[in-house]
């Protein structure tokens, strides 16, 4: 009987030792994998959280994720910020025009919340070194409230307490793999991403510009009943009050150049077709009147500039303009053309824009029939 008890106790302790060894082995392997993955992300660092790239070129992609690092490490004294409407401004053109060193963020699809976050980050990082912000304002981001940057919100914080979100994120791994593949298998059509001069630009696409490209996009939008600038009064009022105006009011020492980016006139023709143009134009006027009250804001309007918005050759669709058009905008900004200084000028430009829409609606409908 005593021998049986001893035998059972012996097998129990042997089993316990085996379990401890098994658990210890599993935990060691698990921690080794986690540590290895974390080390790999730290070395590649796809969003430049810990350092700018060491063994590959800086790649200007994923603007919402890389914005905090670029705004911290890039040298600049002028910041151009906007949605995809800024993508075909090139830095050499900006620097030459304003005698500065610039960077440019084209936050495609960005909401006003996104743009405000990036501007605040730039001001915080650069302080007095930042002399000027050129803000490309279109009504689109004011009518949206779902920010893109929040999926990378931990990257905008100086604390590393939430870096596990970065180290073990699916987006981080996919970007890391992409950068490794770029390094191992360079491709011509990806070189633009490392060109600082282009910085988040898409001119490289080789997209066709002109009447055919504009009309193909217009027909596509009509088929989908897709409006380039959706109308949301609640979002507009919220963004105007809590995002756009505080950007200027909270930073009296920064000189802001705000311009309304030129859409092709068919953008507003489509809005008129979808019964939204009147509301959008009223929003536009409201914003401009508010901006005139800010002493640190210079306001310019290119949406009623017929020399740009009615020229098909400047556009690849009904909204996005070419580098050539961007150069014209820069020259006019530098020459103080298209500037708005009084409420009367705001009203005059509203009337001018409404006339442009009315004048082009018949031709717009005729062109739609031709291309359908």
C-alpha cells in the first residue's frame, strides 16, 4: 500500500515538472516571437515612429500615419495643407514662389478634423520656426465628420505607453512588408513616392487631362449619383465652429493664407443637377465672411476664376487640377490676385459663381448626352 502511494506521488511530481517545463517553453517561445516581431517593426519602422529611415529612402505615403514624424523631422518654414486638391503642388514651385522651404500634405479625403490635427501638430513641433501656413480650403472637408487620422491617433501622442497599438497593428505589418518589398524589388512607377519634391502628389499617374477626361468623370458621377461635395449642414456647422475657426483664433502669431481651391465648373454644375449647389454656395459664403474677421488670415477665391475653372485642359476630372494650374494659383497668390478683403467682394464672387454655373449648365447637359 505504501509503495502504491509513493508511486502515485512520484508520477504526480513528474507530471507537474513536465507541465512546468511545457508552460515555460510555450511562454518562452511566445515572448520570443512577440519580441522578435516588435524588434522587426522597430528596425523597419514603417511610419517613422522612432526614427526616420536608416536603410531605405523616406517614402511619402500613408499621410495620416506618417504626418507626426514628418512634421517633427522635416525642415520647413512654410506648410501647405489641404485635401487631394493640393496634390499637384510641387515643393520646388512653392519654394521658388515664396522664397521658403516648404512641405505639403495632400490629405486625400481628409475631413476638417484631420486637417486641424495636422496643422496643430505642425505648429506644436515647429513653434516660431513656422512662419506661414497655406490652407487649401474646399467645402468637402467641412461636410464630413469621420476623421481618418484616429486609426493612427497613438502616433500623434508623445507618450509611448500605447505603442503596442503600433507594434502589433495589421496596418503596420502590411506597410512594413510593402517597404521591404520596395527595397528588394524597386519599380519605376514607385519612385515618385521617394521624391520629396512631389510629396504626396499624383501627377506621376500619367492621367490624361482635358475635355474627354473631365466628361468621362462627369458621366461616371451622374450614373452613380455621386456628388463631389456632399452637403451636410450639421457637419458643416460643427466643423466651422470647433475645427476651422479655432485654428486661426488659437494661433494669432501664425500668418494663414487661405484660398478656396478651384474646382472645374462642372463640379458645381453637377451639384446644381443634384439640387445641392445653392446650399453649398451659401456655405462657401458663410465661411468666407467668417474668415474675413480673422486678422491673421489672408483670403483668396479661385472658384469663381473663369480663366481656371472653365479650362478643360487643367483638369483630369471635374475636380482635380494639374501642376500647371497649381503653378498659376501660386503665382496669383504671390501677386495678391484673387484676394477677398470685404464682405461686398464675397457677395460679388458668389454672384459671379452663380452666373458661371447658369451659363455652363446648358453646355454641361449637352456634353453629358454626347458622352453617355
